[in-house]
């Protein structure tokens, strides 16, 4: 049976249509694949952009910190340079008892809490008188003022600058000026000398004898010569009340063989059970025979203006001792000294107790 021309044409058309459908499906798959690839590339590009943005933000923050730190360093450097080379408006011309000074006001005001800082502050500087040349006039010891100025200038360059050495001939004037101006660095608290060549055991201001035999130790600094001063010693333990403990003052820090004897040159001491000993005594009416027992307190007041020592036992007055005239100048510098003989003798020193007269007033007020 032979096919007709129409059947052949239908077969051809059906074959072409199927090829067309296959081509369309293939094209559709290609488009879907391209969209997937574009989606993946978009996600990858978005992630990369996010990473770059984060990296850029972190870099900017890091650079900003560096810039801020550099600005801070420049500000500190500027402040430091201003301290070293202050503005001319900050410079003061000062006449200190005839000696001229050219100083920065910021240096004079750098010691917070001092009367010197307050004196040259904006609020009070107008009250300082002026000399005929228009300079600020202050009536201080010029040598002492110069020492203070040098210290304040050194302190700007080095905050832990050590205190300058005060010449002995200016020590009293310096003490007076330091107390008047409340210059705390020059008013260091006294203490038992931490460096000594004795066998005594020292903890703070507590002293204990460890071996038999006289051992003498002093304070680190002398008593103030700006005015009257007072210190007390409390006896914590004294196995030998019959002469085994002596307390007083000396014109120098004992050294060498002196640390093994209570017969010290330039000294006045009260020896338990005996009384006053020393080569500086002119006259005295101090009670003798006082035994320094556990719990007792011996106090010594240095009346520098009257050149005498006033003695107190358990806060009660027991007499006065005057210094020989030839020792008066030498004994302006007085170190509290402590001599212990028997092992386990222990004392506690107080360099800044209430004055006995003030203590009596305080006790009377408390009783009211």
C-alpha cells in the first residue's frame, strides 16, 4: 500500500515540531542555568562587597584611633611646651626681699593646696604689693625662696624630683617658710631612722631590743626649728626599769661607738629610774627617780625660742631643763634619740601627738 503525499507531509511537520519543542526546552534550560549562574554571581558579589565594606570600616576606625592618639600626643606635647616656654602673659617679675626673680605663674601655682599657689592665683595676686619698679614684692628669705623655685621648676620636668639639700644655716628659715606656705614636700613626717648600725628591730616607729647592751637609735629628721615641737614615747615593754631605757634629744645622729652608750656628746636624755643625763644641761628641775614602766608615756617639748626642754610623764608636767649657752646654737638641730638596754624592751614613738596643753583642753571640753 502506497502512502499519499499528505501523509508524508504530516510526518515531516510532526518531526519539525518535535525538533522545535526540543530546541525550545533546551533554550529554556540554558536560560534557567544562566539565571542560576547570575544569582550565584550576585550573591558572591554581594558577600564580597559586604566584606570589603566591613574591612573598610575597620580600617577607618583603626586609622581614626591613630589620628586621635596622635592629636592627644600633640596636645600633651603642646601643654608640656607651654609649661617649659609659657606665654609671656604668664611671666611674673618678683622682688623677693631685694633679689629679683623672673618666673612663670603656673610654676608658682603648681603645688596644689599650698598657700604659695593661692597667693599667686588670679583671685589673690592683686593683693600682693609692688615695689617702685612695678615688680611683685614678697618678704621671704630669698635663699629659701630660690630653693623652692628650683624645686618647683625641676618638678615640672620630673614629677618625682628629689627635695634639694637645705644648708644648715637656712634650715630654720626654710622650716618657717615651708610651714607658713604649707609646702607639703618640705614638711615630711618624721620617723625612726630606718637605716642604722644597731641590733635593734625597727617596724615603723616601734623599736625593740634584741640583744643585751646599749643600742642607740635616732629619728630620721631633726625636730622642726620653726617653733616649739613635741614628741612622745610609749613604753610597750621594759624588763629593766632601773636604768635600762633612756629617751631624749641629741644635736646629731649618733654613729660609730656612740650607738653603744648613753653618754652621748651634745645630748640630754632621761634615764629610767635615774633622771636627766647629758653634757648640755645648764639647770633643771626635772623630777628624778621616774621609772619608765609598761604603759607609761614620756613626752618632750622643745621650746626652741627659750632654749629649754619641757618634760612630761603620763601627760603631766615633771620639770624643765635649760641648755648651756655654748650649746644653744649647736642644739638648734635636735634629733630625738632612744637607747634600749635589755632584750625585749619595746617602745612606740609618736612624732606628731597632741600637745599636752591642747590635750588637757580637749579632755576638759570632753568632760563638759
